[in-house]
C-alpha cells in the first residue's frame, strides 16, 4: 500500500491525499474521517480514482475547524485483512489572520485629490473592513 502523506495547508487552500493499493482481487478503496466514510458526493470532499489502484481525496476549500483531522485510506479485497493507512491534515491560518493591515491609496484626478485608507481585520470567522475616503479640491 502507498500510504498518504501528512499535509500542511492554509485556511481556504486545497489538500490532496493520495493512496494506492494492489491485490488480487483488486481491493475496493475508500476514505474515512473521524471513523466515518467520506461519501463520493460530498460538497467540499472529492474522491477520484486515479488508476492503478490509486484513490485521491481532494478537500477544497480547506476549513480549519472542520477539516483539521486524521484521514484514513481503507483498502479491502475481502480476502484476508483490510489495509488502513493514516494521514493528518494540519490547517494554519492565513498570514494576515488576526492582524490589522492598513492600505492607503492616492488617486490623482484633474483638480481633485482622493485619499483612501483601508484597514482590515481578519479572523477565522470573518473579515472586517473599515474605510475612510477624503476628497480635496485643488
């Protein structure tokens, strides 16, 4: 069995786990999270048969609270024992998360100056924007 590897992915990123198994008869493969089978028609979880006994699990977009967990690849051909391999998904926040950033923009039009300050505060749940516009003639 080719076991999946641990992944480190940013919030809203994409995680791909690859697992492959061979046997006679050819094993059936499936992914599990927290002991529960991941269905093939999940909204953010996509399982794709990649050929040669491989099954890929794609998670998009990755959510920190929901997706950080251990994933299991199960391969079973009903002869002997099923094979199980584990991989861990570690989710980290964006570099901007929890920090204030300020962006200033200066637009020059004939006879008018426009200055805009934008401050964002980003957390795992939401992004707050504060904006100030100043127009000056001359």
